[in-house]
C-alpha cells in the first residue's frame, strides 16, 4: 500500500484508484472511439479566443457546443483546446451524436 501525504491530509492511493473506477464508465468500444476521435486531430475548427475578467483567456470551438478551455495566455488556451476538442468528439461519438463539420468561410482564429 502506498500512502500519499500532503500537508493537509493523507490517503491510500490504491484505494483512491479503485474508487475512481466506480465513477468512470468506459464504453466497450473505447479503442474504436479513440481511433475515430483521433481522425479529427487535423480538422481545423474555427477558434474564438476571449480575455477573461480574471486576466486569463478562454478558447472555444463555436461549432462544437461547450468545447472550451481557459489558459493563462491566448496561446496556452488555444494549445489546450486541441486535446479538449478530441475529448469532446470522443464523448459525442460515445453518445451516438453527429460530429459537426467546421463552418466554411469562417476565420480559423479570432481574438476578442
């Protein structure tokens, strides 16, 4: 058993990993979903980047509702958005939803 000790508390890492598995439902076709979502890695969806009141930045793909993430800089937010895009697509495929195509004639990056 491996204990992780933090200044505030300690916990059994092995027990925690087992508990996390109860809350994560991995589809039976997980490998297929990963493969299919990876096919979208090079699909360029328009990106909107906006400054946040706290000084951070929010990047999102308007074509993929709810696909957004923040970063300390516009560049960091856009870089992190790529992995969020693949996660969004994975979840949509797992739910049986259609993946929207990027809007034509829309600039690929816009900063507000």
